[in-house]
C-alpha cells in the first residue's frame, strides 16, 4: 500500500484514573468534573473511582465519564494519622492497627489498577 492507501491508525489514548474520596456534591467533585471536561478527549480517557456510592457517582456518569465505586476501599486521610514514637510499644501497636485497616484498600487498589489499566 502506498501512503494514501494505508489504513489510518487510531491515536493511542492515555487513560487517567482520578480518585474521588468525598461523599457529596461540593467543591471537590465539581472541580474534578471541570478538570475532566477540559481534557482533550481525543488524547485522554478519564476514569473516576469514587470511594463511596454517593451523589458524585451520578454527577460523573451523567457527564459520560467511566465511573466506578470502590467496594472495600477506605479513606485514610492524612488528618486521621497521628505521630508515632516507634520507641513506645503502645505506638507500635496503634501503627500496626492503622496499617491493618489500610490493607484491604491497598489490595483493592492493586486489583483496580490491573483491571482498569490507567
């Protein structure tokens, strides 16, 4: 085939995974929606993962954005963390408890990254 006879190749789109951790319609999901609407949709394919089944899920879905709800993920905000003195046994136990609570989120995130391929 010559140049004009060759089949057109489709551009490779980059998938971007956004994680929304809120539960309502406010500044965060509206800002995220605005950011996604500004994407060049011929180059980027947005995917939103909501940590909670909330009104934000419908907001993204109505905008035509591929949207998922996490099954077992937990929001472990930096504000919920604490200072740990690793020389104190009590703090070591508290840290181990926090890490154990985060393990299901880490495992689910890994599964989702494999499945969604952002």
